[in-house]
């Protein structure tokens, strides 16, 4: 086991002074070799996303260059992934719930106005992030759920569509036909080495994931926007909403500090207010990677049920956290072993490897 919580801190006063003076250069952040921290950050446009987000960061930066605000840019960026039937973790083609129905979650937050919008368990709408953006812009509310969210989308001209692809339906059917005691209805509390639902799906040779796209963006004016969108936990109990539509859990923006987002076990991210915590750590002077690692550690320390812990007492589930600071520094950390994430720093879109809390 190797924790990576030893990275040096940015001096808080230096960070605040640099922000106040709108000077993009910050003190060089030293980090362990495994941590991904961009030092000498040069401001926006920049976008950071999950491993499946290469088209999203590319689009987001292109749009910001053309004058779009970051919030609009991230929503348009993730739309490419939402509409892709081959990404089974988001939008069209996403794996359905226990009843074979695709229910989607999404949230979006705009830095300059500090306004958020979100939808949870919405059905038949391919681009929930766009509906979340409508909630942000066209209502005085933050979160619409279920049928209300769908009716709201229809009222704004979205089309109702069948989002269940054949591939996702067949995977669900096989799942359904092989239901076993290791489902969400817990009747025991013992240490488990690996998420039992994941293990079962591997045995059946069907896809199973927590899986999602998060995208945070910073424009050349120093404004931030963020969006997270997902089909959520595969084969979930109908009506289950994860962290993605919950402001402060699946994503959070504080325009004067930075933006953060999360993918992975939504329950752990909701119970930690994970994205909110990341931004607060950055406000207190932590670099983005360090902020993500601190929250992962916090989650690990507050995971108490044996079914969520392996025999070493470590979380047996995955969570990946993303952070983008107002000066353009960014970072990503995952619970175990490192994960791919994507970034476009204004020069090119690429994949990078995240820091991690525990070795594989
Ligand atoms: N966080 C999402 C959820 O819990 C899923 C994921 O990101 O893997 O619904």
C-alpha cells in the first residue's frame, strides 16, 4: 500500500496573492513521481475530463476559443460522449437499471453566476447534461427528477427516444437471468476483496461499471464551468440517483478557486460531499492532485461497512476525482492503481495517468 499524501503544499498566501493579481504563474508545485500536477500553470483555455473524455475536452477547448463560456463548452463536449452508443456508461447506450430502463443523471455548474442545474433518473432523453443546463438557465431550481425532469425536457423541445441499445439490453438480460445473492439487497456484512457485482459480471462476461463522464473547463478570462453526466451504476435499483446530479458530490465549481468532479462509487461521493471538499482543499492552498488525494483518504477513513472494505480495511470500490484550479493547474487521483484521465491544455488533447491512494 502506498499513500501519496506527502506532496508539498502551495503556500496559501502565495496562491491568493497570485490569484488576486491575476498572475497565472504560481510557485512550482513539487510532487511525487506518480502524481500528475501541472506546475507553472498558464491559465485557460483548458479542459480536464475522465478517461472517456478525449472528444469532450477537444470540443470544449475549441468552443471556448471561439468565445463560448466554459459551462456551455463542457455541456457541448460531453454531448459527444452522451450520444455515442458505444460508451455504455453515459447517455444513449448506457447500461440500464434493474428493470431494463436507462435512467440518466447529470449536473452542470456555472462559475461566474454560481448557479447549478441537474436532473436525476431522467428517462428517454439522450443528452441529460443539456437538460441540466436548461434547469440552470430557465428555472429558479437546481434539481429535477424522474418524470418531472422528462416533462421539463419535452417542454423545452427535447425529443423522447429509446436509449436502450441492443448491446445494453442483452447485457442486462444476462444479468437478470443470473441474479444471485450478491445484489444490492444486502443480507450480510463481511469483508469482501472485490466489489461482488463487478466480480459476478466478469464471470458472466458482461459489462458492469460505475462509469461516467466529468468535464471541467477554464477559459482565458479565468471563468470556470463543470458538468458530469452518466447512466450511473449498472443494473441499479430503479430510481437510484448517484452523485452525478448532486451538486458538491459529482461536481462543484467555485469561480474564485477552481472546479472539481468525480466518477466512481456515487454513494461514497455523496456521503463525503467529495467535489465540494476538493474545491475547499484547493481554496486552502492544496494543489489539485493533493486535494483529490485528501478526499480519497477521507472517503477511505469514513468507509465503515465491511462489505465495502477488503481484508486490509481498504475500500474495495473505485472512485476517481478530478480538479482544475483557477490558474489552470489540474490534477486527478483515483482510489487504486491509477486511472487514465484526459486533458486539453490549449495545445493538444491527451491522456494522462492519475495519482492514486492505494497500489493495485
Ligand atoms: N458516479 C456514478 C454513479 O454512482 C457512476 C460512475 O461514475 O461510475 O452513479
